[in-house]
C-alpha cells in the first residue's frame, strides 16, 4: 500500500470539504494542532505508526490527544480515518 498517495487523497478531500464550508483556516489550524500532538505525544505517534493498531485504537488515541477540544469543527472530527 502506498501510504503517501492515500494521505494526499485524504488531505485533498478534507481541504475540498473545508473550502466548500468556508472553514479552511479553521481546519488548517486544527491540522497544525494535530501535527504538534503527533510530535509531542509518544503514545499517539506509536499507535498511528503501529501496523497492528485498529482504526478504533487510532481514533481513540487521536481523541484522547486532540478531538476532545471544544473548538474542533464537526467536519474534522467526523472525517473518516480510513
């Protein structure tokens, strides 16, 4: 599986949906926060990088480090992981 191609597709789809809703700046800020969390939270990084982690485990790790923040848009929190 070429994860680079998949991640680019997801990024483009998320950007398109954000632009359609006029919230691209907010989504950009959220993605910046997620990137920072990925670098600063070892458990998040290990779970996302683990080939054995299920989608549910990944969602739980992301949720515990990021999604519970009240300022996140519904678009980002409901965007599918896979």
